[in-house]
């Protein structure tokens, strides 16, 4: 019986929430053998074991251990090391997810080795080429062979770029598979986390009121790399924290820049802003589910809040996930809009929406069905 070798590539933490449901469906598959490759593009040693355990996936079969570097150096290292993996494993297909440097780099390697490639989350477009993720999306989709999309607009983008309809499969959202699968488990945990200064323990109903706080994530260069923009954000966060507590699992990049620009002590001085280290996946979805709103510049949280119908305020000029605005609970705003929009939410006038088509927790099964057809399994 022929075995079909499928390499699944993950380069950053959010990629694993997309890979995990596929790993679960492919577990003990009779003909398709998955190889999980972690490029090590983003790696947090402290969180790694916890993350794989919470998602119930095995440690990666191969870790390229690339680490942080400039875009050019990181991409080159990934390509050099991934080429050796492909030559050794001889996969029948390479599947990449998302839009990080690993996504584009591994697709380039596979394409030049004439290995069929599939891109999950294909077709997403922000139209903002100042974002490195947008460049990665465009490059990956230009040379992939199969395209798995999460929404109708992604299909339309690909068709407009010349991709044949027969290569495009709108199967739903793997992030939502992970979300639905783990919500019950998340509820059962003891969610007590320490603030960065070690002086407070954050716990729902004790420190934070259920449904009465905001959760924040910020790491985009456009928001945290410019001192004037970051100062405006700190001021906005501080002002709204007087009306509603804010939980802020803070990205290392953001901490670094807050300290660099002399803003960290100002932010830490607000009594109702709870700064913590990044938390595990289960803790994070638990705190989203019980929040009044999310304030963010992240991509994934726009989807998670849409699935949970939690108002989401995204501080960006554009989003590659417009379905979360058309159908979901997401809203694009500017830094200057924060106070007004949060007060609308606190008055019960926050944006609500519906769950997009196929965001039902069964996406991985549908994708594997397509892979079986492609492999003639």
C-alpha cells in the first residue's frame, strides 16, 4: 500500500492552531502520513511544551531552529534548511499555512523542487504592501498549486489574480476548529496568572468581572515601532481603563519598545491595566470568551471574536479578513476612535454579527477529504 507523505509547515505560534486540527484528523490515517515541520521562526522555549500539550499535538518531527533575524536572513535560512528536509523526506505534497516568512520560503523551495504545494488561508489580502505578511501572501499564492480558503472574498481575490476556480477550495476556518474543540477544556482550567511585576494575580470574577473587561493584543510595527503612535495608544488605553479593566498579555516586542520609548512605567502605573506575559492558548481563548470586547492589531483574534460574537476593535487601516467586518463582530478603527468605540460597547451598542459559512469546527475533515481526492486515496 503506497504511503503519501505530507509535510505540514508551521513557522509561528498562530500556525499551530491551524495545523492542530489537521494533525488530529490525520492521526493514524491509513495512507497519508503527516510530517510536522517547525521552522523555528518564532520560538518561545518557556511556552513550547505547554502549547503542544494544550493543542494535543506531538512535538514537531523536524525543527529547523531558524530563530529571529532580518526578513532576508530568516527567509534564506529557512529555504536552505527546508530544502534538505524535502530532499530527505521526499514528500508528495507540502502544505503551508498563514502568511509568515516560513510560508513563502517553504513554498518557494517546494515549487523549485517540483513538489506540489497547498496553501491554507490562501487569497487573503489587506492591499497594504507595507505589511510583510501581504508580500508573503502574494508570493505564496503566485506559485502554489492548491488553495484552501476561509471565505468568499479570498476566492474572489484568487480568481481575479488568474487562479483557476478548480484549484480553489473554500473549506472554512481551521482556527475555529481549534477554538470550538478546546473551549470546554479551557473552561475547566484554573485561570490565575501573575502580572509582570508579580504584585497581582489576575483571575476571572476575582480580579476581572465576567463579561466586564477588555482583552488586548498589540504587536504590529505600525502601532508599536513608532514612539508617537505608541504614546497615543498608551494614553488611550489608560483613559479607557478608568471605565473598564484591561487584560494585556503583552508581546515581547511591545514591551521592548515601551521601555525604549520611556512609556512602560506610564502604562504600568494604571491600576486597571493588567500586564502579563503571553499566556497559553487555552487561557487566551478563555479570557476572550468572557471579555466584553477585544482591542487588537492581530489577525487571528478578529476571527476568534467573530466566532464567539465578541465585539472586536482592530487598530489598523485595513484587514486581510474583511469577512469579520462584513459578517462578524469586527470593526476597523483608528487610535483616536478608541475611547468613543469602547464607550459604545459599554453602553451595549457594540458591533455584533454572525458566523461565516463553514466556520463550524469541521474544516479539517473537509480539507483531508480533498487531500484524499488529490492523492487518489
